[in-house]
């Protein structure tokens, strides 16, 4: 997904604002200037492309994976491990879920270490060198008790 940056859009905005010698009417020029200023404002407002640093507060490994079905009151797991990572970012804690084929977890992401992140809608992008890992934000309602079957048809995460 490519994003527009302020640097790449500046020449287009300046052309729209400085287009006085194009033979357009006064209303067209005024419209282009207003449109250019609005576009510049939107670009500045949404140009939060900078990576920032977050501290890893806690890591919780779910080795069994998600609950895919129930056999009576016994949960059956899918055996695809994942990790719930608690990040401290901008003075607030966020829990993100990181999928991990083969139960691999980077040593650079141990508890107490700082990592580079970028927050997007409903997820964080975690950076480790040139690698980017998408991690979905989760909350306390994303888990089920393992002592009683839930009526959900989607894979579930056990509360510990």
C-alpha cells in the first residue's frame, strides 16, 4: 500500500496554486487555489509516516494456537502458535497479536527492548532491520474461557 508524502505532493500543490498564466478565468484559479490548500492540509494531517519507538513490556506465547472446536468441555487447538506482545507507545500500553509460523519469535523483540513501530488503522507494523511484521491490536474481549464452550464458529483464543 503506497502512501502519499508531503514531499512528493508539494510540486503538484505549488503548480495548482501558481497557475496564473494558463488563461483560466478568475473563478477557476480561485477554485484551484482553494483545492490546493485543502489538499495540502489533508496531506499534512495524514502524513504520520514516521517510524517511532515502542518498548516491549510483556510477551505472552500461545503455543497451542487458537481453539478451533470443542469436544464436550475440552478445547481442540489448531497448533499454530502466536504471540501477544504488550507495547508501551506514546505513554499507553497496547496489546498486539503477532502470528508466527513455526513458533519463531525474534530475539531482538525480548521484554524490555525498544523496537521501531508504525501505527496504522487497527494494527502496528513492527520493524526488525529490513523486515516488517504486521501485528493486529487486540483487547480483553478477544479471548474465551477454556472451561466452557463458546458458541462462536471462528477460531478462538483462550484466556489465561
